[in-house]
C-alpha cells in the first residue's frame, strides 16, 4: 500500500506541474525590475512580432528568494547584427561588469549565469531594420560553493536547564552567546543576529544585558527591536546589530559590519511563561533560535556567500510535570555470534522503572520501552546504533550518549607469517592474525616440540622466533565459535651476514659521460646494497648472485657502499673510489672587424677548460689547418677577409663547446679627385683643389705635370689646396692614407693661362636731377667685371658689370675716373675719364583755401618752375583728378569736393618730377546738437521737448521739429502721449545743410486688453489659474481682479474656483508704480463646460485562455467620441467594440482603457485590468511516507493558477496545535516540527488548512482536510 500511495502522488504532481505558468517578463520599457525563479523573458514584440526601432530599455531581474543566482537560457535570439545590441551586466545595475561576450548582436549568445542574485539587461536598437528578438527561460541556480560563516560558538545559560533541556515555568533566565570564530577562512564580515523565541518564552521580558562596545575601536554594537536592510528590503529583529557609521541605523550601509578581532559576546534575559494548573502546557516549545547575518560587499543582511541556515538553536521545552530529582542513565553494548545467529544489543539502565529509550539506527529514530534494568534486542549486522535519550517514571527525555556498531557474524580463522629467517644472534617476529570475536586461545610447536601457548584479546599476536626451525600452530579456539585444523606454519632459517668490497680505481669523466664503479659481494644471496655519494645515500640495488656488481654514475664524488644486507642481515662494507667530473670546456671566436688594404685583423680565440686546446675552424666555409692553443686568449693576426667560424675543439680531456663568429672585411680604399680645371693669369699663380672621399688623419699625394713626376705632398686637410703657377695637365699618381693604407689615386685637371682684362672710359653726358645716364665704357676679358672708380677724386664702391655692352649707367654728377678693372681671373689695366652734368627737375607749388562749407566751389593755384611748356597730373585722394598742359608759369583750377589734392607728376622741356606739392581741403564739421532726453509717460499725458546746436559753420542757426506728418519751425514742441512715437529735430548751421537728431516719447507698457483671441473655457469644475491665461504684461504693482463676484487684490497668480456650467465676467483694475491705471471689465470671458463620464463593462466577466474574445458595453454619458486602448495601443474608436485578444498559452492580464470626449473637447478616462486566467487547480495528496527512500518523502498541495504571495498552509497535531506551517508555495512538509528541524512527527493522521487566492480573484479561498503520515 505504501508504494501505491507514493506512485499515485507522483503521477498527480506530474500532471499538475505541467499546468503551472511561468512569470512573463517583457522588455517593453514599462518594467524596470522583476524578481522570479521561473520566468519567460521576451522582447517587446513577444513571440508574435519583431521588436521596435529606436529602443533603449533597461531591466533588472533578481532571484525571488534573494539567495540563489540566475540562469538565462535563450531558446531564440536574433538581432540586426552590428547595429542592435543586448548588453547583460552581472549585478543589480549597469555599473556592474558585463558578462563574457556582452554586448550580444546577430544570432550568437550563450547561456548566462550570474555570480550574484541579479542580472541587469539593456536593449538598444537603431532607427532602421528590426528582427525577431529573443525568447529565453529564466531560472534560479545556486551561487558557487557556499561557506560556513559561523565556524565556532558557545552558549551560557543561567540557571542551567533541567535534564532533557527542560526549563521551569515563570522563571527568569540569562543567556550569553559568544561568537568564537566567524568565517576564519574568508574575509566576510559579521553584521549581527536576530532572536526568535518559542511560544513558552514571554517576548515582553526580552531585555538586552551586554554586548561589545565597538568593533576593534570603531562603530557601535546595539540591541534593536527592528532593522531594515536597504540592500534587500529584509526587515528583521529584535537582535544585536553593528552600526559602523553611528547613524543609529545598522541596515542602511554596506559597511555596517564588523571584521574586528574575535570573540564577540552578547547577553540577554528572558522569562518563561507560567505553568498551567493542569500542566496542559507541559512540553511547550521554549527554544531560542539565533539567526546570524553576514554583510559583505553585497550590502544585504544575508550574504549569499554564506551557507544557508547559519543558526544557533538553544533547544528547550517548558517543564510543568513531575520533578526530575535524579536523572536516569543508559549504556549500550553489542555482541555477535557465529553464523547464522544475529548480533544482540544490550541496554543497561539506572533510575526509576519503567524506562523508555530513544535511539538511532543508521540515523533512523527508534525506541524501546521496558520495566527491566537490562534488556537485549536483536541488532542488524553492521548497523550503527546511537543513544538519543532516556525517560523514566520521573524524568522525560534525558539526553543520553553512547554508540556501538553491531558486529557482522563471521567464521573465525587464523593465519601466520610465511617462511622467513634471521641473522646470527638475532630473531624474527612471526605475526599471527585472527578473524572472529576475541578472546583467541592457541598454542604452537617448533620442529614438532611444544613451544608455547597464549590467549589474545586482540586480532593480532606476535611470536618472537630466535631459534631456527619449523613453527606450527597446533591448537586454536574462539570464545564463540570452534575451528578445526589444519593450522598455519612457517619455516624460520638462520642467515650468514654478507660482505661488500668497493674497487678503489679512480676515474675522470667529461660532461655527458658515465663510468662504472665495481662492487664485489660475498655471503648468502640475495643482496641489498645501499650506495652513497659524498656520504649521502643515493640508491639501493639488488643482486640475486654473489660476485661483481657494477653501478653506473655520471656525476663526480667519492662513492662507497654504506650498507649491504641479505635476508634481513646487515654485513660489512670496505673501500671507496673517487670520480672526478670535469666542467665542459668552451672555445669562442670573436674579434675581426674592418681593416684597410694591407693591414692585419685580430681574430681572438677564448678558451676554458684545461689546455692545450686543439681547434678546427673554417674560413668562409673552408676547413683550415688545426690550430693548437697553449694559452687563452689567443690572437690570430690575418689580412685575409671572410668569416672565421669554430668547427670543433677539445682540451686536454674533453670535447669543447664551440661558438662565436669573427668577420674580417677590407674597407673600400679612400680615393682622391680634382673637381675642376684652373685658369690663372699669365705670370701669376693659383690654387688647385684636391678632394678625398673620406676624412683621415693624414694624406700623402703624388702627382705629375704633363707626365713629369713632381714628387709627393703631405696634408691633413680635406679638401687640399695645391698652389700652382705652371700651366699643363696635372694628374694624381699615388695616395697613402694615415701612413699605412694604400688609397685609390684619382683626378686630373688642366691648368691654363689667360691675359688680363682692360677698361677704357670716354664721353661726357647731361642728366636730369634724380635720373640716370649712360657713359661709354669698353671692356676686354671674361665677365663679370669689377670696376673700381672715383667721382671728383673720391673713391666709390666697386660696381659690377656682367655684360661688355660698352655702356655704363650712372646717376650722379661729377668727373668719373676708372681706377682698376678685374674679370673672373685677373686684374687688368683701366684708362679714360668722363664728365656727368645734372640739371634741376621742374617744381609745382599748390595753394588755396583749406576749409569750406560742403559743396562750395573753390579755386586752387599751381605755380610752376622750370623750362616751359609744362605737363602735369593732379590727383584727389590718390585717384586721377585731371591732366593739364600750359606754357605759363602758373595754373588755376576749380574744385567742389573735400580731400587731399596733389600734383603727382610734372615735366618741362628737359626733365620730369614726381615729388611735388599737396593741399588738403576740408569741410566745416557738423554742429553739436542738444535735445531733450527720451522719456516714458502714462497714456494721454503731455510733455514739452526742445533742442539747440553749436559749432559747425557757426551760424546763424535755424531749427525745425517733425512729428509724424507735421513740421514746426521752433526750438521746442508740446507732445500729447497716445502711444510710442519718435520726433525729429532739424538744425541748419548757416551752410544750408540739414543736421538731424531724434527724441523718443514712450507710453508705459499697458496695452489694451483684446479678448477676441483668448478662449478661457475649462472642462468641468476646477480652478482657473489666471497667471497662465491673462497676459503677464497687464500685471502692475497694484492689481484688483473681480471674477464670479469675488475680489482678489493681488498681482500674483490667482487660482479661481469655478463650479457648474456657466460663463463668468472678469474685472481688471491695475495701477503701476508710475501711477498708470487700467480699469476694465470683460464680459463672458470665462466659460465652464460639462464633463462626459466614461464607463464600460465586458463579457465574459471572467475570461480565460480558451474564452478570450471580449465584447465591451458602453456605460458612459455625454460622450460623442471614443478611443479604446489595450496596454497603451489603440484598438477601436467605436462605442461598443469587440476585441479578439492575442492567443497565449499562459495566464496573463491586460489593461483596457476607454477615453470619451464631448462636443467641447472635454474628456474622461476609465481603465480596468482584464485578467485572462488559466485553469485553477488545487489537488492535495492524502498520504506520504517520509522514510528517505526518495519516493513520496514529502507532502504539499499541488496548485495551478494561484498567487504565490497569498499562500498559507498549516498542519495541526492531535491536540489541535500547529506543528508545521509555511507561506512558501514551493516548500514541502517532510514530517518535521515547525520550530525544531530535528523533531519528526510519528505515524498518524494530521489535519491541514490551506488558504490561497486565485489569480484574478479578490477573495481568498480556504480548504481543510487530513493527511496520513506513514514511515
């Protein structure tokens, strides 16, 4: 029957769970956070359409238990690749680090697992193209391996509890809890603990006594009735908590936790309730549960890094029965038997009979009752039995200790060590082993003669054999079971000790080489030889035969045999040998380098090891003769270029490692050159330039002239100048660099002679002042020519002529004499003189008036000096004014414009001139005009304004005022203010020119109030804020408003209550600080319109997934227009629409809103939440079997379509008390007590009560029934 019940419940659970609905999480921008352990995450298009463009949506999802992490498995994922992204942050906001691979785009995404309790998701889409989005399942998973934060603690109770953790009624108790070790293996911090009292303790008597003053000198510990965590919202208390920042709130700061030095001790007092006269509350729960909290970086009161149930439970029950004067005791023992008999448990008691003993068999509770002081029961072979408590006639459930494992019945047996031996003068242990139940009795013989007997309480016995012979067990008996022969035996032999001699031959080895060490063994085989190196044992070798044994070594040292053994005997060792291990010799080639032709390079051989060394090397890949080196380093002098590489080498003993490379190269020879030929003057010398391709310390140059050797010259200069005076062909024939390197002699040049230049000057000329002329000058030679000359005997700067044209340009009067002439090569001979005569340029002087009235004609006079006729040009402000020609010595012309007049050019019969006279003609300045200032008046006021002038032409002055279309000849005018206006003042200073000025007369801002374009209608009763409806420009410093018969004296914002459908007049009286006033009444300015009233109903009234077509009925009044919304989306503008909801396979809800408007545009809105329910199923199993066989081990109702947060389940005992309850729809009963997880209810029928609210329903539903518990 038990199996049938279990299978039935499992079937019902399977059917019902398939109907349970996931939480649906839509990233639509309306939900910012969500908590779930079973959710379906979709984009805003859900599974029926694509997501939208231009989205930037963030949502945070946390596990609904605040302990587990989250796992998101994507069933479908597709975004516009490279443009739309889903970013996932591993934490409660987007400041947390992103998970691996984030942000995600395209179709690639992996399963996401959080490291904490929350994940934050951000979805971004651009302005073009969308895709199907995603569909994912969200579930809870454990967060990493939890640690035990509560490592060690202790409690103190005064007065102590009675046996069985019984406490007296109506008694004050003092409790102290000491946290000895808080998470010693990780850096979590201790926040504090709350205290939960059993029903037998009076919470009104809970009083804190003491706690640590601070946490290693910081913060404050205190007792708090309640504490709220800002990290999780958890509300807990009363209890002791740490306030790090001393702000009186230990829950508002991530740092409100103590990581100081342990231990921490907290003490408090609490009293038990009194005992009922009839003892009915005897055994009532008086336990204290202390729930500890960590506060790490998560900022929560219960850190997920800690293992769950970090509790300190002080178990107790209220003792209201007979007094327990002398507690009873019990002990437990077990005995076995020969198969097939079972082992027996024996209980021995003291106290007042009868007794009830509670014990565990492999963890399963059991009990036995007896009136005897000793009783035995059959035990399960190999089972572990542990005492729990004992009760007698006066004491209940006194804790008991003691345990025993029931033996497995076995057939006894005996064994002994196999054949063995010992050395002369020694002995050997023969080990005898038993199987069975002690004691074991046996005897033995040596070579058939009785040798001894024994009785062993242990399963092992040792016979020390010092006599060789045949040892045999000849009798054996066991306390429980007999055993028949044959019995075990062993042959014991006496051995002769061995000897090992080491060959003393020494040896030398190179790196990588080995050598053999010889050992000679004597005595009885087999042998075990221990080999040592430099006094340290390094190896053990075994030899089955005597004679020579070799041992191969590869390192240096003194080798010997530290021990030799055979058959357990230790023998003698003799001799030693030394192995010398040489270091690896090396040979390295270096040096080389670049040398000039004819010089030697140094190739260096550096050697290590023991000389002499034999070295084979290559030059440019060709093997050279073997080189013997006696000392290192060795230098090889060589003029041969190439790469010198080592091939191989050995020192006196070992092959060497070779390395290195030396490269010898011959540098390019330095060459010489003569860049150019040289021309010298006849009878003179010159310098021939010789250059070298590279700089050096010295050069020795040999050369010839026309093939005749001229010897050598030495120099350190580059370039070098060779002084020559002989024409011919010069050639460099030898070149030695730095006294040793042969250079490349290059270079030839032609040295030629030329005749000296001549210069002949002749011809006199006349020039105008400031101009130039040409003298006759005849030149010979090669240009350019440098001419040295004098004027009137005074030396002048040299002049350079590039062309031998016969003309020399001069610009100065005087007698010219050529002193010398030089061409490119030589200095020659100069001859001749010439005279230059200068005549003056013509002059023009300009005169006339310099200041006139604007536009007045003026005659200007030009006086001329020079030889007539004259031509001249006149400019105005730099531009051509007019050209003139005259034979007279003066000229007059008329002008009317002001500006700078200049004679820019004049010429007479001989010369011209551009540096002539100017005259500036100016107009008289404008007069200075003074008028009345701009002013502002109230409307309809009068003001007199006036004006005057000075300066300018100086008068007489005349004045006019222009107002609009009117002109008044006067210096003042009266102005009547009708609004803003500008007046013009006209002045004439005697030149006949009008000069203007303006004066502005303004009215204070107080415009007429035009209501033609103002509509102050409002919908329904309410307040009209005139500040937002009447122009602010009307406001002054003193305001009186009259509306609806009410007067408001204020210039601030006015809120006017309006009721009923009507029109209202508005009276306005405003006075400004300038004293300007407006007083008017606007009739019917405000109108109040009636409101429509929105209302609707729908059928069916309780729609379901199967019946989800809604018909809406219009219950509104005064409506002319309609708009219907489903979750903010318009779906109809009809009065009574029909809506076919989207098909979905899980319960869900929508918000339907109705908006109505009347003819005045007044609107009203009403909304209703429409719940689309799934099937509501409540199934309660009738029985369960909590026996840890993993079949039907727990019990709970199976519910579909309910609100998890409004779930309550209670289980009642036979006396009507609540023995277990929960508000967690996922928690199941396994038969434990409500306040004691270690208490298990017995087999019985229990009542239960269930309260739950269906999704979409207002009222809770209550169910009652019974459940059968069968263990």
